[in-house]
């Protein structure tokens, strides 16, 4: 739902407070990748709008140029990819641990304490 393309470029530009040409430049630089209709119309999703707002914040509030924005976005994307991978590995680990626990035998076994010594008779 967050990735569903729904806004044309004019609407997306208005929602994020940018000029449509700015969105075209960001697409050309690879900073945002709107989906296209069969008629080649750009359609932006909520996720695209969030990314545009982030770009806007990086350029206006932090004063980054587009090369800096590109580096920050690449790092964010990599962190997100690694978070998903860690989450998947943690899920897999929990599943494997649960599988091992299911294989435990639950037989009743007579316990004898081997550490105590029994009295030994001595000859006189």
C-alpha cells in the first residue's frame, strides 16, 4: 500500500512543496524512481513522497548538495537492506532453535547421583 503509485508529478510536487522540474531532476540523478504508466506518465507512491521530503530536508536544512544527498540516500538504503537481512536471519535462527527444542527427548530417566560415595566395609 505504501509503494502503490498514485500521484502524478504535478500532485506529488505540490504535496512535497517542490517544482515538478525538481522532481524530474531528482529522477534523472537517480535519487527517486517513480513508476511509469504504459503512457509513460510518472506516478509517485507515498514512499516516493517520503524520500522527496527527506531530500528536501537534506538540501535545505543540512545544506547538502545533490552528491551529498546521493551518498546519504545510498547509505540509508544499505542500512535498510541490512536491517531486513538481520531480521530475516533472526527469524531463521529462532525457527531453527525451536526445531531443535522440538526434537528434545522427554523420556523419564532414573537419576542416580554419582557424586556421593557409599560407605565401604573395611576388614578388621
